[in-house]
């Protein structure tokens, strides 16, 4: 398959999934609870990257309240990269930034990517091999490429976001596990 046809297939899949996510009522509760249980079984993962969910993503913010002993970090878009900042109290500390995504203030403590033990990553789709289809800008792929080899990459999605194939390319970073509730 050519790069152009792969790109077209990925864009078609993105369009289909955006429509499915707009149409459904989506409940983040079961997926968030599954993520909580998964993390509870892995206390050695001390520094964990979360995200502030868009309307069609699984909301994981309750994890910060449920487990205040962890070091929670959130991404902020800075040019072409994700910069992670430590955040323990999400109330009032996330504001709309680039691309309409809620982000931490740049004044909060910055955490280098190699210090992060686990990345809980949103995506439009995840296939059965852990390949992630993002929104097409490559922010997470670039950040995850800088992660430690032992850092755990966790895809977070609603069950309707599991697909047979995401048309993975060489730059796409696969997840180690996908939690779908």
C-alpha cells in the first residue's frame, strides 16, 4: 500500500469514528474505572501522564482524585511537541490551549518525558495489535518516541473505538495495552 493510500484510509477511518463518537451517548465511567483498577494493580508506576479529555474522549480526570499519591502529569502543546507538567489539582489549572485542548499552565512544574512511567493516551481508534490512530498531527507519536523503553503506553478508548486495522505506519507508536472498559 502506498503512503498516499495509507493516509487516505486513515483519514476515512478518522471521519467514520468522529461520526460514531458524535452519534453515541458515551459513558466514560466504566472505562475510567477499568483504568483505575489497572493502575491500582501497578503501584510501581509513580509518574503517570493523563490528558484532559475532548468531548469525544474518555474522561480520566477522576483518577487524580482517586489516587493523589501518584505524580500526575498533563500535556501542553508547544509548537510541534507535547510538554508535560505536573498537576495535582485539576480544578482551575486547565485552560483551553492550542487546538482547543485543555492544558496545564506553562508555569506549573515541567516533567521531562523520560521521567514518565506510564502514558494514558487518547486516540480515535486502536486496533487489536495496539496500534493507535490519533487525530493526525503526530503529537503523541513524537512524545512517545522519546519515552523510556520501559515506560508503559496505555491506549484509552470507548469500546466502539476498537477496530480491526488502524493502517499503522512506521512512525506510529503502538500501545502496550488498550483499556476500553
